[in-house]
């Protein structure tokens, strides 16, 4: 199984949230690219963020975003 383009968009959007602060959210404006609007809508429907245009991450959203951040960090490491 591979990530779909939609799933990658959702992962990329999760990485836009500040994981160092629960009090920092994001807002996806109506002028944003459709793929970003679709991604935030999907995250909201999955109950990973609090508003259809972003808001804050839910507890599960924070966990998933932390996992995505860890995956990205590992994949970004240069092999020895």
C-alpha cells in the first residue's frame, strides 16, 4: 500500500501545526489551493482538528501529527 496524493496533502497539512504549543492553530483560507482545502476538510471529518478550516489539533490529531513529524525526520536523515 502507498500513500495517496490526498493522504500526503493531509500529512503535509498536519506538519503545518505547531507541535510545541497546543494553543497555536491554523486557518486555511477560502483562497487556499483546493488540495489544501480538501486536506483540512478531511482532517476535520476524521476529528483530527477542531474546525472545518483548521483550528486546533485534537488530542488524536496531536498524536498523528507527532507521528508524521517523526516519520519525516527519520526519512530526512542521510544514510550512513
